[in-house]
């Protein structure tokens, strides 16, 4: 059994806050990578309307994701 004599009740809130902040940072990085991926797919689409449409959907999804992430931090 683990016992930590220095653990305070207020520390738990700080730990949870740090974990939530880390999750938000990871979510922003993933959304930005998804945005870059959509842009790359658009570049290599060679004008094919189906591929351009898929790339646009990736970009729109990434932007919506970023907006949701930033609204969740308010």
C-alpha cells in the first residue's frame, strides 16, 4: 500500500487541472496535424474533384475541432 504523508486535499485539484490542460494541448496538436494532413491531401489531389472534396472535409473537420477545443476552455 502506498502512503504519501505530504499529499494534501488541495493537491488533487491541481493534479486534475494539470491532466485536463495536458489533454487540451494534445487535442490541439492532433487537430493541427489533421489540418496539415488535409492540406497535404489537397496539394496531392492533382485536381481530382473527389480527392479535393475529401481534403476539404478533413480541413473543415480540423477547424471545427479546434473551435470546439477553444470553446471548451472558456
